[in-house]
């Protein structure tokens, strides 16, 4: 029997909270709320004062991601009320709402709630954030929150817990607000579903996702969402002189692939100039480290070294669904970095597609080898901008932890657009340097470059290395080494792949046409 797909549908409608009928009515409350807000007074009255009593006894503080269940009398339209904490009003931002809603829907899932109403404080909708953005954050939090990786577990039985399909209704005070809410919900749903596409594929193990099967997954998604797809196999990569990709991938029986996806939303599909943006994503489907073998503890997490490429799949499918009036190309260089009699070795010199030579000092610095050939192809297509995403360096993870991605680039305007997109998406970045002093440390005595430098500043040196292959085109590099794959649960999402970067890049793309 096929596994049921979790569906989360978020819509908006005009309506009073006390009149909503369903399984749960969620009410957002700020930190240290002492009295029932005016917009919830009728709910409290219909629930025999349950909300006011909860606030009075102090069992609910309204902290971010805090929630409490209240059971209502039989004549109320919902069997339960869930009060949901929004944190301090002065510090509120959409990312708090995403996390709060994600936490709340996960709690609602445990109660098999299939029909949920959500009301938000009037003060939130009169504040500094646009109403549409608030609704978008609700959708993103709910859809990302409900995703769970259970592909290899037994099908859940009908035991009164969990609901494969959940309908969430965002309640609006009038028809005009409902219309704005609805638009935000639609956009947020597309972005979050793109994020979940990336998570779904990134979570799969290496015995199922290798370069050829990742390519087939890309073809399937291209057909589903109307994208053009071209797959370059190892023979074509040899013809194209993609020697850096081949060096990494030749050690595996599953030979490397370069996946090209294209979405053209320009009027009439015009190709009179190069793509507006090319998005490149590293996809090492499993990284053993090669001859420079990684230590065995947590090596199972190396299936997540494909997260950048999986992000590109999510970005491209969502761009098509949003119908952005842009031409966007996705490039995914994919290989499996293993040990065999055909693997590349420390001391090898690889002539990349660009013609630059690279001395291999570590076979575990394979991601930049994949990216340099893909970036060379991107340059040949003459885009306005190039973006790459990669789980590239442990150094970035050490520097920033799981809270920020490293942001690098060669163009201040483009970097500023990504900082703005990070604020909107809640996927935070920290701008790190990658100037000529770091490039100097990547120069080899016997080749143009070496693939690793010294230990200190490793993320910046890796970015400087990549910058040598973009030929001056405006470019941003996102090092998502730790943010892409935390191995612990959060209250608002499951452990495993996060899809970090999908919504960030999509917000950047949306900014180009807003």
C-alpha cells in the first residue's frame, strides 16, 4: 500500500474566531498578556472564560513556541482551543511566527486535528510587517513544520492520531484582509513546498540517491513542473572537459552527472540574452572523504552532502509554480566520493573545464572541485548573476554553527540583495570575507591553484577558490555546511535536512521582479 502523503492546505476567509467550527481554534498571544484581547473576548465567553482563567493563574506566559490546550464546553464550535505564544511584542518578526506555527501544528498533529482555525492579534496586523508577509509566514511555518521523513517506517495505522490532510484557515476581520491573507498563503505554500522538495530528496540515503538516480529525480520533477531538463553523463562530461567533476566521481560505480534545469518565464520564452540567474548546487550523494577518509563517527550524515543540489531542485520547481517573469537555470554537479582503484589522489593535478589547473592536497575537499566546473559552464551561459549553494566547509560550521549560513561574493549590490532576502525568509546569513589575501593562500607552486589552504579561515579560502571561476560575473556563494543538516529536532520542525536556502534564494528571485 502506498504511503499517504501529508497535505497541508492553508486558506483565508472572513470570519469571527468564536464562530469557527473545526477540531482546534488557535489563538496567538504575545508574551505576558494579562487580559483577554478584545478580538478574543467572544471566544472566551463562549468557552466559559477558559482563556481568561488560564491567563489569571499564570500557567501560560506567551513565550515564543509555547502553547496550551483548553477543552471547551459542548456547545462551542471547536473541541479544543490552543493558545499559542508569540513572544515579546516589541521583538516580534515573521521568523518567530514561522517557528510558533510550526510548533503549534506539530502539537495539533498529535491530536489528529484535521481542521484548524487560526486567529492573530490585531496589533500584529497593524504593525511594521505587511499583512501578506504575515500570512506567508503562517503558511511556511505550517507546511515546513508538518513535514516528517518517514519513508522507511511502517505506514501509520488509523489509531486516532495524526491526520494526513490538514486544512488551516487563517481568519480575517473583513473581505479585504482575507484577500491579502489568501495571496500571502499561496506564496508561502509554494515556497515551503519547494523547501520540502529539497528536504524529501536530501533525506534519502545514498543507496537510493546516487548521481544517476538524482538525475532521474530531476527529470521527474522537470516533467511535473514544466521545466527543461538536460542530463550530462560521464561520457559527455569527458567530452566537455569537466575533469574536476570526473576526478571526484570516477571512484564510484555510480558515475557522476551534471544536471541542468531551466525555467523560462520571460514573455514568449525569449532567449535574446543569457539567464537572469544561474543557481548552482553541490550534490555529493555520499562523501567518504576519498583516500583522506573521514572518521567513522557520524559518517552516516554524509548523505547530506547533496543538500545544495537538492535545494536547486526545490528552487526551480517553486520558481515555475510562482510563474516568475525570469529565465532561471539550475546546475547540479553530482558525484559520489568513494575509495577505489580509480579514485583521485593527493598530489594529482587536475585540469578543470576552465583550463585552470588544481593541485589536489585533500580528496575530502571535493565539493569545490564539482563547483568549479559547474561555475565555468555557468559563465559560458552569460547570466546576469550566479548563486551557488554548498555544504562546503567544516570551517564555516565551526565559525557560525547551525544559526547562520556563510555569505560570500564579489558584488556589493548582489550581497545586499541577499542580506535583504535573508531578513524576509528568516534564513539568516553572515557576510564573511574572501578577498585576495585568502586567494593567495590557495595558490600552488606547481599548478594554478591547490584545493585546500591552511586550517584557519578555511571557509573564506574555499570561497576565494570558487571566485576564480566566475570570471567577474556578479556572484554569491552560500556555505550551508551546518544549517542544511542539523541532526536534532526543533519544536517547529523534524530533524534531518532543513532545505535551508530554498526560501532565501526564492525571496531574492522575487525581489528582481517586485
